[in-house]
C-alpha cells in the first residue's frame, strides 16, 4: 500500500496556562515574524494557526503595520486561521458561547481570507454530543481532536461522528497526538527511530491511505528545516508520497461511506486525559463566568431588543467586547482553572471587568426605559426577556425611597401586591455624590421587594408606578413553625434533618438535602480522594437551625447549617475536626411554583476538601436526564463498560462516573421525577438515589503525580498554587428542586428559572446623571411566540441589519411543529437570512436559527 503522508505544520497556542497571556503575546510577535517569513519564502507551504482567530488580534495589537502582510498570506491560503476565536472548552461553558465563539472566529478570519472550516479542537477536555450539529450549521463538516477517543467508540481513529440530533460529520482523532511529530529530527537515523514510533500508530488507526503527521506543539516555533526533514523522510519511505498539507485534504482522502459511526459525547480517557472533575476547579471563577453568560444571553440581549423599540440603540460594541473577554476566559486551560495562581488572578480580573460592563449596561437600559415615561418620575418598569407570554409570576427588585412605606400601582392605578423582603436605612450621599457635594443630609431606605405580576406579553415592558407612604406595606414577617409550604408540598425540619412532604403523592422525602464534606488530595485538573478519607455529612454531624417567615404568595425559611470538618489533609485521617463549616441562606416556596428555591452562602475555611450538595430523591435509575448544549440528553449513572476495562487496557485516567450538565439533573420513574436545577454548578454524580452536586473543592497544586484515579506523571507542572485552597473566599450558590411534573419540559422550566422577569425603579438618587432624551418612547412592541415545547436559546439583533435573531431548540423526543409570525426567515449560524418560513418543524434535539422581521 502506498501511503500518503501529510505533514501538518502548526503550533498549539495556549494563550495562558502557567504563563500569562501577556507573555504569549510578546512570544507570538516573534513567532509570527518567523512563520510569515518562512511562508513568503516557501509559497507552496501551509501553516495552521491553531484554529483560533484571536492570534490575529493579539499579533496585530503589537505589530499593527503587519496587517497587509498577514492579509496576503491568509488570502492566498498559506496561513490558515479560524474557525474559533479562541480554543474553547466544549463542556463547561454555555451553549450560546460556543455559537458566538465560532461566529466571531469565522467573522474575523473572513476579514483576511477564507476561514479554515474545520472543527479543530486539539487539546479540549472532551466534546459535547451537540457539536456535530453546531459545526454543521457553520458549514463545518469535520472535526480534528486528540482527547476523548477510545476503541470502545470505534476501531479506527477516522469515523463519522453522529450528534444527538442525527447530524453526521467526519471525526478524526489525532491518534499520535497533536504534538506527535514535534521537532522532527534532521539526522536521518534519529528521524527513522522517531518515525518508527509514529507510523505504526497511524497505520493501526487510520481508515484510509493518508497519514496525518502533526508537526507542532505548545508554543512551538515553525520547524524551518522541514524541507530537509522531508527529503530524509522520502529516503526512509521511498514508496510513499510526502507533502506539507492541510486538514481538508485529509478529509477528502477518506472513503466516508466505509467509516464507522460514533455516537454521543467524546469523553473517553483511553489515550489522553479528559479530567472529568475539572468542572469543580476554581468554582469562584466558574460561577462568575456563568453569571456573566446568563446575564448576557438571558437578560442584556433580549432587553436590548426591547430597548431598540423604545429608541435605545442596540449596544453591539459592548456585547462584542464582553464576549471577547469571555472567549479569553473560555480556553480549555483558562476556564478549567488549571493554571498558575497569577494566571487565575488575571482571568478572574478580566471576568470582573466583563461583569462590570454587563451590569452597567443592563442598569443603563432599564433606567432609560423608565425615562421614556415622561408623565411620571415614580416609574417602575417590568420586563419580560422571553419571547413568550408569562402569567402569575413574581419579580424581585430593589427600591430606594425617602419613606419606609410605598405602594405599587399598575397602568390602571390598581394596587399591585408585593412583599417586603428586607429594608435598611442609608445615606443618600453614598449613592449620589451630588448630595454629598452639597452637604445635604438625606436618609433613604433601600428595600428588596417581591412583586406579583399577573401577566406579560413576550419580549415586552409594563410601566408601573410607586407612591411613597409612611407605613411599611406587606412585610415578610416571622411566623411560627419550622416548615414552609404551598399547595404542592411542605419543607420542614425534624430531628435535625430537612424533609419534604409531597402533598400530591403523599410521599415523605426524608433528609431531602444535605451538605457533604470529603477530602481532596487532587490538583487543578482532577479531584482525587485521599488514601484515607472520612466523609462528613451535615445530616449526621451537623446542626440545622431555621426561622420561618411568611408574606403574600411566598414563604421563606432562613437556615444555618454548621458542622465540624478537618482543616486539611493531615487532620482528615485521625482528626480532630477543628474547623466549623457554616452554610447559611434561605429556602423559598411560592404559591404558584412547585419548585423549592434555595440560596446557600458559605465562607471556605478548610483546605484540601470537597463540598457537595446531596439531594436524596428516592428514585434509583440506570440513567439520568440532563441538559447539554441546546439539548436534553440521557447519561448513564455508572460507566460500567469503561470501568470494566480501564485498568486492563491501561487507560491514562480512570473514567469516573462524574459528569457535566448545564442547568439541571433529573432522575425519573413511572410515578414521577426529581429535578435539581442549578445556577452555574455543573458537576454532578449520581450514587444510588442521590444526586451529588459539587459546590467547591480546594487543593494545593497545579499538578500532582500518581493520583488515585490518575496514575503516572503529573498533568501540567508540579507547582504550588495556594490560591486554589480558596481560603476565606465567599460563595453564594443558587439551586432549586422539585418532585412535580409540569406541562413544560425541563429545558423550558430551566430557561424560565434562569430568565426571571425583571423590575427596575426610576430612582431619585443615582451614581451618574443622564440627560433627558427626546428620542425615547414607551415601548409598544412585543414578540409573543407560541413555541410550545421548544426552548429559546438566544434573542438578539443581528450585527449587519439590526434584525431580530432567535435561536430555539427542541429538547424533547418528539417532532415539534411551530407556527411562526409573518415575515419569519430561516437563518444560518452566521445570522444571514435564508428562505422564508411560516411553519417550523423541529425534529428531536434540532436547533433552529431564524430572523423575524418586525417592520
């Protein structure tokens, strides 16, 4: 057989890791100078710029005069860029972030030439089962990757990867690694020894006659003597063809009809580590990232669509700036948290900058919406960010008034019921510097209220108003008892544990929630149990204290969980348990919602430990339902097949049965289901009838060797990272749980949970002054779609034409038929109009992009 040896010249550019992004920017300038000089001297050569367009921006930031030179090389196809903006993680970030990363990566690459339409993700820690469809919607028909493959998936490393919706693309596992042919030796004897290690692997796993030689490594400079190396290689393999090539040529060489079909996620750790527990590393960074993603996709973008109707220009530039800060934090090492302390500090600071931008833009939009009402200075706006109607909901909002009391009135001056949750007095000069500058002594009351909203049209605004009165109105008051309830059930404390009585089925769920503490001898890549561990649970070792409060339509249980835990690993084996771990917060139940909502606060004081929230469901099942990227999928509770072979086959990492979700985990049986909804917490494990959701873990090193579940060399490097112990850091966790089936699927329920109705008061005192704007008008428009069981992923305006763009998906196992408004068009993932649509038919797990013309 004559082999077609295709050499891929590339570099893998970790933008940051145990080095900072600013270090690599300087290095990149030098790297690009060498690459461009080589390509200009060798016009037939091809160089892959790691599939990420951010390298264009990082380079031109330091060398702007080189833009034309760079444009020429990309334009002629010598330098391949895109399709990603950054090399993102493909399990931990939001599904919309995956779409936007590809959108901006392709958009930026297209400004220089033809983007590389290959799903190149060489070092990502696993690949979601929705990626074939997402890739396909961008015109990408193949993916090349290293981590996640095993022979349990396919015999050959070239295959057809079938996504959860049935979309198939070509999958190519880099069997010898993306770094397999780094720094090829020029000496022919040494080269032959090297190739004798690479070629047998490729001969075994390649499905066709082509062989992919990956000539590159992390920050590796271009191998400028590659021509000499190739001449020597031709002497070694005189019967084979040898050339510098690209990924597309390799795909074209395959007989696609003969390839095996692979289904599901690519998360096997047979040949390369996946780090299945990296989802709980640096939870402070991960929770901050999720907060920004939710506020961007669920709040700011739909709010900005509404604002456009009110005369507020859509903040395209602000959104792009926030997204690019996010993309920088989404690289697999970055969001993984497997970095030096210095790098993690930088990542967190950049995310804090993104948070300030998005929080400010949201408040600005809401404030401008209130200013559109020129008839009343005491305006409240109530905003529905979903393009679907909503009824009988509650909105939590903040009020600042001169009096303790106030009334809220709707558009017809009817009093709107609300409950005062909290109130405090403060100096108005601390809010508005003009008050302090004028030496005015003005006291105001800052209140949190829960307001009832009877109904809302989709993507709409309602204008309420408030009247200041002397007396406090409908405050949340302390009530007798240690339980809260609604028509679905009762949550109460008995015998120092938390129980839930289901009024619908009559079933009593004892010890429904608890906190678990265990040891962690791992590193930034993986949780690892200590050789000797003691697991401590709040239900047996803790003290639970509660206080009940009651208001209109809401009951609240204020709780404190405290338990003694070891301060570090040395105390874990023998004790004593010398640290008091305290978890405090609230449980809330509403008269219109079967879910129990929880806010849990904690200050970490223990090293080398892991905390998990444990929900006891009473349901034992072989599989669990979770949401992935714009989909619902079923995952096995226990990876029996993988665990039965991993030791015998010498997998590089134990395939532990710890998985990733996006926002919910559900166990089902014929009589019902138990659902745990999460806000940013994504790592879970199901043990018997319990869902274990990781809250945080603390550890001491970036990398360690010889872990219990990961034998051998350290991942990363063995440096101390004391910041990873998270000592003294404050955490706030939000979850909700339910045992009651609703008319809506879990995807829609989760979207509502993460997209609450918003409320905002036009305040007398503000940090910044705004001028009145004549162009502002009260928004009359709305977009109320009847999407049935389909779920909204995105509502925004397109960059090019300022048209309303929606992305929806079908998380059910049934085909959905949706009637659409007039002048609705199917769109591609790059937000271009395609054909008009009156009816949308979505097969199970299908994603639909569309543009709605409101003109």
